[in-house]
C-alpha cells in the first residue's frame, strides 16, 4: 500500500484526535515500518489494518465509519494535489464511471506499483450508475466516501446504496442514483 495513504491517514488522526492518539495507535500495533512512513514508500496493508483497528477500539467508531471519514479527507488531498484530474470531468457520474479506465491509469503513472481496487461499470445512464468493486482489502467504505465527495465536488447529491456481493466485502455493488 502506498505511503501517501498512511501519511494522510495519520495526519487525519492527528487533526481529529490529537498527536497522542497517533502515538497510541502506533505503539499498540506491531509495525514493520515502526510507524515511520513516507508518501512515496510502499508498506504492508496489514499495518493499515492494525492502525484502523486500534483507532476504532480507542474511539468506539466502526472501521467502516473511519474509512468513510478518511476518504472524505483524502478527496481534499486529490483536489489540492491533482486539480487537473478533476477538471477533466463535468459530472460526478462521468467521473466515477471512469475510475478504472482513466483515474487509475493516471494513479499508476505516479505510483506504478500501486495495488488498486477494480471497478467494473455494469450499467450507466446520465443519472445512475451500477458499479462492481473488487478488492482483497475490502475498503469499500473508503470508495463510498470518495464517491460522496465526488458528488459534493460537483455541487450535486446522490443516493448511493452499497450491497455486499461477498460477505467479507471483497466484492461490492454500488447503486448510484443522482438526486
């Protein structure tokens, strides 16, 4: 997993819960990196799972809800760091439906060894989208948060329903309807 995901996560934890919480979740975890991350490094996903699990235990906030909040934070990183990417789209449905064929291609140019989820467009109209998410990491709530912020970015709203196709969350269907 790319280091920027870790550095931004720890920035969010510090912003929302304080530096003491950052230290606490790092010390509660068994991290090969010892909790020292660079944005361009690559780290084990198990480290992110430990950090999320310990943050959840210490805050009584579910991992899914933490991922949702984190995705909203991460979207602002994308807005600030890659404004040109967002500017190529005029509509949230258009942008979300192009995750696999455009956005992930651009991400791989910056981070060639990034392990990204797969998004398959099953159905698309002007105001709706059915997407299948596949990832061994089961971070579908991170995807949901990014989708929510995408609609917000375009001053639009949507109803997004998440259906687990596999109970472990590694395959999920997103039913997106623009309001």
